[in-house]
C-alpha cells in the first residue's frame, strides 16, 4: 500500500475525508492515486472533511436508488427517513457515490454537504454520507461506534 493511501485510510477510519490533491496542478485526484491523473504530479492529502469543522459542499447529479431499510447494521435509530444512493459532484472537483437520508428523493442540482465518511464494514471500500444543508445538524449522530 502506498504511503498516501495508508494515510488516507487512517484518516477515513476516523471519519475524515482528506481530499487527495496534486502538488503540481492542484487538481483533486479521485480515485486516489500516488500521482496526478492530469499531470503525473505527486499527490498529497488536503484538509479533512466530515467531522463538522469544515464543510465539503456538492450537488446531486443523480439519485440512483433507494436503499432498503434495515440493510445497514446498527441503524436501528428512531428515524423513519429513507436512504438513497446519489452521485454527488463536490466543489473540489470530484464525484462520489454517497448515501443521503431524506424523506423524499433528491432532485438533480440539490445542494448537499458531506456529513460523514468511513470504511465499509466489509472493508471493500468507502462509505460517504451527505445531508441537505437546510436540515438542522443532527445532534445525536448515529455514528458512535
Ligand atoms: Zn496535477
């Protein structure tokens, strides 16, 4: 595993999404790679998002499907909101599939913010969650592990 990848995974394990950036041209590099896909410059990790101190904003590109309730372990909260998988174009220039909990499906162009991230339980990838910025911040975050 490359140093930048292990550093990235250590951060996302703690719920921080550190955007990989090219040190030469400044492009956000995703999927994460040691070298920039544009200019082959060295990639470093930028500031982290996801702990609430900084907000990474994006817009819904498309909403693909609704996740059946009960599929996620540990989500036995009182919330009756539904979950959707969305393709989100973030302001830093990268696109991610993220989960959105909302009462109704989002529309393309809707503004969202990255609210949390982490490693998937199977260890096969990353989990990203977004929320709509209009909604009040959830004081009881369900991500206590
Ligand atoms: Zn570059």
